[in-house]
C-alpha cells in the first residue's frame, strides 16, 4: 500500500526540482498521501555516503511503500534506506543496465520514457511507463493575454534557434526571446529589448510562457542538442506551453512516445525553414486561437492529476 510521498523540498531548492515539487503536491492530494521529508542532515549524509558506495540499490522491505519522483539515477542515494516505489524522470540510453541493477529488489517502478521502458521490459516485469506532465496549478481559467511573439525557454535547439534568427532578420519587428549564459548565469535575451533578466523563479518562468504567442520546443535527442545515447522523450516544456495556450513549433523524434502522447495534434514538427516561416506568420497573424479543441484535449490528458489516477490504477 502507498501511503506517503518522499520529498526533498526541505533540503534542496534549485530550479530543476520545482516541477517535481509541483507534481508531488498533486499526487499527495489525489492519492491522499502524507509527505515523508528527507531533512538536510540526512540528505547531506546520504550524498556523502553515495559518493563512497556508488551501489545505491533500492529495495522494498515492508508492506507500506512511499512514492518518490527521482530526478536521475545518482539521486538514488537519497532513497536507499526508504521503502520506495520510484518514478525515474531522467534516465539516458546508456544507463539501462545501471537502472536494472538499482531496481531488481523492487516490487515495481516507473520510468517517464517509453524508449527506456522498451530497453528494459523484456528483462524486468516490474517496470511501468508513466509520462511526464504539467501540474494542475497552472491551469488557466481564461485565455491568457499575449504580449510576446516567440520564446524558446530553457535549452535551445540549434535548428529552431537558427530558423528564428533568420526569421527576425527578415521580419525585424518580431520579438524573439531566448536563453543565454552570461558569466555562468542564465539570462534571457529579447531581439527587441536586449537582456531582460533571468526569470529565476518558477512563477516568472511560467509567466514568460503564458504571455508568449509561440513557443519553440524540442525533444533533447533532436538535432543532437543533448547526447541522449540513442533515446528521445517529450519534456515538460511541451506540457507547460500547452497549458498556457501557446502555439508550439518543434523539432522532436517521431517515435512511439510522441505518437502515444499525440504531440502532432498540438505541435508542428518543422522540417524546413520555409515551413517554419509560414507557420510563424500564420500563428502571429491569427486573431483567435486556432487549436483550442486540440489543446483542451491535450491538457486534460497530460495533467499531473491524470498521471496520479493512472498510478492509482496500477498500484491498487
């Protein structure tokens, strides 16, 4: 029986954990769980111990288990003394053997990539696939007002970035906002206003997406923007853009996961600059949102509460 959800929220505060904390809140509410906090001393102790041991095998030893969103495999060291049903968020193609070694004592566990699931499913019948999501807290009760033309939030896809800079050269009144590192700090650059700051909080980041007409999105394996070691998956940025009714132009692998999630219904997978330019113009010139029905369906299917319901069906 699942009765708790393990959280690091009292021990870590960096931005990469913020979406996870949002997912935890929804799971806690929907599944009627209690928080099990990993406190600062325990976190630091396990961090030091993990550097020495490196095995970090997770196991189930009691009748009651706790769910935990585990951001990556090295983070298993924070959970090794807990009776846990983990949801692994970032596992790369070269880590499938390591994942197997860490989970062989578990009754069940989840991965958020179909490609990883397919690599392991023949060897392990206790693995389940559960996609990533967007927290219900970001649902808009009315259509957001748009004041920014195009944004590429977070990691830049090189092809989309080159296409957009080319577009701005041709149509210089268009505002394009993208991320850039300055002195090892993240800044956002506007082609109209210059350096506009870092949007360091989760709220400011989501406001940026909320007020943008178009969001350029990509899967990490597309165009070698990251070395994913032969896999690819849909990131939270797709779901975050959708919940803000921001048109999406993307570069993503047309694999089993993107088809399962029906990404093509909400995001054009662009393959040429001419296609890109035509779509940008159409979306910027539209007076009404052209994909309301598709987005409503996609949002409903990919809320964190929907994932919680799926988990509940599996573990009952």
